[in-house]
């Protein structure tokens, strides 16, 4: 990264400075130079004198000035000739190189800092100290969106998402692993969760329509303060996992919209198995065929309305009543009764959850 940054500065200055300029690293290797053919050349003698002195030195007709961290400079800028003009030009070059290095180091450190925060890899007591050191705005409202790539391709989705959010001081795009990318987004205090859903939809649409990449997006709740970003990130992870089980058709899942599914996800599997065993004493839920389960689904979708459900299923009302009676005999639950319907709905979700065996966070 440094080589490319430094070469950009050197390239811009070479027309203004009528002499050879460049940068060497601690090994004495020229990593940037106005004479491109010299990049990769090793100046062993010069580097040993420059870095051991720790200050500007003259070696073999060139001026060298180290820069980097105060305690341990990692680079040295050099310029051809040793006259007064060369000394001034070297000073300007060093200031420019130091500034660009500091800017990008700080940017890199901020991204690493945010990654450690959301992954819970930093002690709570160190969070605000590090945030102050990096001049990172702590007490603002943010939300974490977790973007999961369903199909791997050669396209750099990470770079594309970075380009969608160019303000690197407010929004952070973090590469979590091969499939997951976290977006830590600064938002307004009064933002609605539906607005975050629209944002997620725009990301998914951009990647899908322009780059043919299908993604799922989990949305954590908004938080104030940097410490709670880890919670928002975990909520986004849970959203994707719960959505994979209960909302398989959705590509955008909000944590605050998971409802009962979120509670079921947090239950121990042993407790879920006990619940199913207690509810279906007369017959196992597995004994219900696909047609019966489809009927139940439509009955729930139509708010337990027998007439409306029979119309949607294109069956006679009495046929639907007969099916509901059959379900009552098999399970002991009358789905026309609200309390029984709730129990049965939860039981179906618990069964689906156990079958999916999702990853716990």
C-alpha cells in the first residue's frame, strides 16, 4: 500500500523538481522513484547510514531524510544533489509523504479498530481510549448491516460496497470472511428501521442488477455509542440465521422484525424437543401430510377465517371444516380456537427450527 501511495506523490512532484527523487525502506530498497527503472534497486550502504543516524544525511551525492513514526522511522526520502534547493525540496517531499502515510495509517487503524469492536476482540475499558486516540466520534448513532454473498464470484464485492459509501470518516465497510461483509453506517438519531431496510434493499439491488451478485442482508438495531456496535453486529448475524430458517424467501431481514422467531432461536434445543413432545401427545407432528400442512398455513394467513380460507383454497367450506376436525383428532388442537392456533403456530416454528439446526451466536 505504501509503495503505491508514495509513488503517487513522487509522480506528481517529479515535474516540479528537476532532479531525481524517491523513497527507500529500511532494507535500502527503492520502493518509489521519479526514475521508474530504479524501483527495486538496493542501496544497502545508504540505508545503514540514514537509519542509524535517524536524521538527514548526505550520502554519495544524495540527501536522505528518514520519516515515519517518531520512535522508529520506517522510510527515508531522497533527492539528487546536496545544495540548498535540494534540501528545501526534500523537506517538502518528506512532509507530503509523512502526511499521506499518517492519513492512510489512521484510516487503516480505524477500520481495524471497528472490526475489533464489532467482533468483541477489544476490552470494554480500552474502547473509548482507543477511540479518543484515533479521533473517532464515539457518541453518534450507528447501525450494523451484515451483507452475505450467496454465490462466490470473481467480482470484488467488498470494493463495490466501499464505492457505494465513499465517506470513509462516517461509514466503515469491514471484510469479516469470504462471504460476510459488515457495513457500520452512521445514521440520524430519529431514523426509522424501515429506512435501514430501504438502504439494504438498494445495496442488494445494486449488486444484483449491475453486477449479478445475489446477497442477503441482516440488519441490527441502531445504537448510540461505539461500545454497543458489537450488539448490533450480533443482531445482524442472528437476523440472517433466523431468516434462513423462518423467512427463506426474504433477502432483507431486520432484527426488530423477527418476532416470535427470535425467541425460539434463543431457546435450548432440549427445551424445544420437550415442548413438541408435550404438545403433540396424541400424534407426532410428522404424521401431518403436506396437503394438511398447506391447509394450516393458508388458514393462518387468512387470520383463522374459515370462509376466506376455503375461497382461497378453492374448496367447499365444509371440506375445510372436515380437514380442521381431522387435525383436531390427530393433534388435540382446534385451530379455530385462538389459543390452540397460537400453540400450533409456535410448535410448527419450533419444528422448523430444530430441523434447520442453525448456527448460534
